[in-house]
């Protein structure tokens, strides 16, 4: 599916003064899954698993602020907490009462903050479960790419200015599995979403989430430890950023885990690289916890 086709399926909602893009499909009476995307892409990442999950669930996916088709303010201090606020505002606007959460990458960190609020009893709506795909749940084992480190540096603005599609294609492809690299068309599509509405110019502002992870590490790890809902991991093991080593750390910390699927030959984008395997595993997890 081309990103423009995805855009045609969605709508814009004004949330806290920003125009945020979302796709909301399914019967309001169905159980709902809220899908939270990663960096640096958008809700379009979910389209490979969408049709399978949509057979049983209402699906809601938003482009967070600074991503995809949503507003991308330039002079803005982006933060995980603000993204969590905006997600909760959307939950209230849509009237979502009970729902599952499926998150990836940057979205994992947003979900950790949201989970902390759920545990405290003051989150929006009532979660039924949370499933994390590859993401930096633990900053101490997160292996950032060189491009991410450069963007986060004091010269990040300059590195960002000098970056181009060729460099993006190279860095982006590196996190995929050896046999599931993105095609030239897929790279074009990802790039189109990154650069939509002049989005590339804010990369060095968005990347500050890596500092947020370190600053709030204890809160966000404890959110998982104290989770009031079942927790699942579906992880691409050969991801150089947050692959098998992230799962190993999860186990070392003895965190609660209701479901684990390790995809040995898959990288950082399991929902793109192995959509059927991810969909089937996730649906089995949901069946297990709902009976």
C-alpha cells in the first residue's frame, strides 16, 4: 500500500491545537487495539498487519506529533511525555474505554509512560494488555546507530542538514534482517513519510527521546514491573539496536511477561519484515489472555 492510499483512509483530528492524522477502522462495538508507531516513521508501519488484525478488532493508529502526516512544528521541544499526553487526548476524543496496546520502537517508550499512568490509576481509558515490538525499553542495552548518536550530538542540526536519501536508505536498511531488507519502493515510501511537510528538518529535535529514556529509566522500567495488565514481547532477534540482547535484559530484570515470541531471522521492523508471523503471534497472545 502506498502512503497516499493510507492517508486516504484516515482523518485529521485537532488535538491540543495540532492537526494529528489517524486511521480508525472497525466497529465501535468491537474490542479495540491502539497501535503506537516508532521513529522515524509513522502509523503506515502498521499497514502490513492491519488486514489480519482488522478481521477481529477495531484498530486505531495515529501519527504522533512530528511524524508522518501529522503536524511537524519546527521550533518545538519534543518529549515522550507530550506524546503520551496527545495519545491520551486522542483516547478521550474517540471515547475509547477499554483497549489493547500494540507498540513499536519509539512507541514502546510512549507506551511505557502511558503504562505508568495506567498503573497509578490516572491513565485515559482502561488498558487490557500491552505488546512491545522491538524498542529501547532499557537504555543501558540500547545500541544506537551512529546516525542516531550524531543527530543527538550538539552538531545534530548540521548532520541533519547534510543528510540525504542515500544516507537514510543505508542506515535504515541496516536495522532489518539479512533476508528481509526493504525494497527500493519501500525505502521510497518510508522516505516520503519522513520528508512529508518538510519533516526531515526536525530529526535532531525528535531524537531527544533517547535522553528522555535515560532520564526516566526507573519510572519506565517500573511501569513494566508493576503492570496491571498482561505484557507481551514480539521481537526480531537480529535487530542490531534492540534485538535478542533487549529480550535477555528483560529476563535479567525478572519483569512480568505473559507472552514471548522471538523471531530469530528478523530485524527491527518485525511488523514489516514478517507481518504474518507477527499477526499470528499477537492474535494468539490476545486469545490466551481473553480466553
